[in-house]
């Protein structure tokens, strides 16, 4: 069973994950970050030791979690000595194989969620995807995951990247559309808050009906007049016009194709 | 005060609006739809008379609400005799002026929400945007709106269209990204449900921090390696690759510009 954990990284994921691990009765032996303010900030929040020096990394943890940006993982691996310890990264899109060339037992612990340092989340609801090079490590890491969340799955590196891409569509890209909507409203001094009931209802409907059946609006109705009017209205903000036309076209195409598919299935 | 209402249309908006009006103690004198099944379906649900014949439209209502697709509004206006009654359409993107050439008192009653016949909504939270050609009609229509919702605003036709476009970005386009994510997951037999906690958290964060500060992911970090990996992974599904690259580029551009703006403001 995993009890003692060291966290390498002090960013959004490390912050929320360390809180969840403590809540599950685990012990955080140490936090490492190369940035003094990040390391001390998180260490202070969760009341545990920290270091900014790779050579001060403590031995003897049951698990070392690398929760840093994808680009920084390799640097960590080159710098640290893990002496055959269990080491898991938390990245959606980094292959487990990047861990293979080092003296450690490779694993991945990927939480499917958007994290911020200052917004706490309930881990129990968060899907956790586990991968490990050897079966016993897979088993004990799955055990740890189940102490945090009721939704624990196995995923290999290819599946995990695909899930990560789907998450980017569902989270980062939708958030970007909230941002574009906010900017449009700002131009006419209208507050973004007026969209919140609509946004919440959009999410409620997708859960009830699924995204295909939940779709509304001029594109899915193929209402060419309105699409043209909107495009003209956006002509002064070039990028918005381009995005409006592009996504409307995609909605029309996907819904036409899907309707055809449904028809063919019925024949 | 508006008491007696006739609804022209029996679709998503008409269904939800008629329920809200009844809850607010209003009387639905009649439902009109050219489609027998739609008209009788809604009339049966809310227990009121209906007709499919324009010539049977009852006189004497305090308000006639035209809740049909934008493309069908003009046909309604050409077909019906309103005899100087108060007539409001519910469209986000149809100018009030389309009502000017007829014997009626023009108005608009635009609820900012995504409606489905089978998913009931709480109108109290829905922003309602009012426009009317004459001041007294504006006043009584605002009174009606306030009996339904705590969020009642005035908006002219240009503002309303802009709000509608922002709503399309925040609702229809985000729902389309849910659909694209679902399709990606399906290819690997992963259920869309695993994304629901992420989607809900995305909405909780946008409400807490606003969309600019809530953004996470490889594009806002300008993580070129991951963006390239994902784009390659999507190379077999052409549209998805195009959309992935296009929206990632938009996130990078908007966030770079906005950071510059923030910097300039601070100087």
C-alpha cells in the first residue's frame, strides 16, 4: 500500500493532488519545486517540508509523483536519482515510455480535470487513469487512486492522449468560446454574467440528452439567413467572423452526416 | 397589465414560455401552429384551445407572441390580421422593424436561453430582453417580463443580435465541442460521461474567475510540443485536426494580445 508520497512540482495539479492525498490519510514527505516561492507556497499551505534542490530529494517514499508541465518532465528525470522507486507522472499526453530509460519503476497517474491553485475540487468525482510498466505497481497505484476517487480506470498512453484531446475540446476550447463571447459583449458594455444561466443550462442539457440531441441554434437548423446576418455583423472583427463561419459549417456538416448515419441504420 | 395571451408557434420556445406564463398566473387563450401534431401536443400539455387555421385566430388578447423560427416570422405577419394588437416576436436576431409594415403594435420579447420541448427550465433566472416601438407597450411588456424573471433588460435590435451571437458562441458552439469530444472518445469506446466532471468544473471556474483567468491547457501555455503531438494524433480525422489547430491558434493569439493589453494598462 502506498503511504508516503513525494510531490515533484508545486503548480495547479500538485496543489490540488496534494490536498486530496492528505485528505485520504496519505503522508506528503516533501514537496520539490525549482522555484522557491512555488515550493514554499504549497509547503506552507499543506504544512510539509519542501526543497528547491534536486540533491536534497528524500529517499524512501512509496511513490514519487511528477506533476510538472510536460516540457519539464525530461529535465526532472535527468536531474533526479530515483533508485528504482515507483515514479508516476500526471500528464495526459506524455508517453509512459519517457520514464523507461531511468532507474525507476515507470507509471502514470492522470486525473481528468482542470485544476487551479486557488479553486479546490472534490477528487471523489474525478476520473483517474492509471498506467504502470509492471502489474504489481499497477495494482498498488490503482489502490491509491481508489482511495481518492470512485472513478478509476486503466488507460495506455495512446488512449490517455486521446482522452486528453477530448478533454481539451470539452474544456479548454469551450472556455475559449466563453472568452470570445465575453469579448463580444464587452464591446457593447454588456456583462458576461447574463450568459451564465444559458451556460449552465447547456451543461444540464448535454448531461440529460447527449450533445447531438441537445444542439440548438441557427447552424443546426441550417438557417442560412441568420448565419449570413451574423457573419455580416461580425465583419468588423475578422477572427470572430472566421470562427463563426467555421464552427457553424462544422455543426451543419456533422449534423447532416450524423442524420444520414441514423437514417442508414434504420434502413 | 397583460393578462390574456395568444401564442403563435408550438416549438421549443413556445412550449417553455407558455408553461412559464401559466405559472405566473397568465391566461393562454389559444395556441396556433400550422402543424396539427405540434399545436395539439402543446395545447394538450398546458390544457388550452388550439388552432391550425390563421382565420380562426381569436381577437382580444392583450399580447400575441410569435415564437416561430426566424424564417417563418414574415409568413405569419402576412397571413394574420392583428388589428392593432400588441405583437411581440421572440427572436434574438430579427429586427423589430420587420413588424413595422403591419397593422399591429411592434415589440420583441427575447429570452436568452436554450430551450427544448422536453426539458423544463426555471424562467426566474433567464435574462429577458424587451424592445417595443412605443413607450407604453415597452412598459407593459416589461411588467409581464418581471412577472416571469428577475433579470429584465431593454435592448434594441442591434444589441439583441450581438447578445444572440455571444449566446451562440457560449452555448451552441460549446455544445458542438462536447459533440466533437464525444465522437473522439467513441472511436476508442470511452464513454462521454467521463467528461462531465471536467465540463461542470469548467463552468464553475468560469463563473468564479472569468474566462481569461480560468483558461488552462497546452495552447494557453504555448506548449508547442504537445500541440504538435495532438495535431499529429488527429491527422486521420481531418476536420478535427483543422479545428484543433485553428482554436489552439486563436487561444494563443487572444491570450498573447490580452497579456500585452494588461501590461500596457499597468505601465
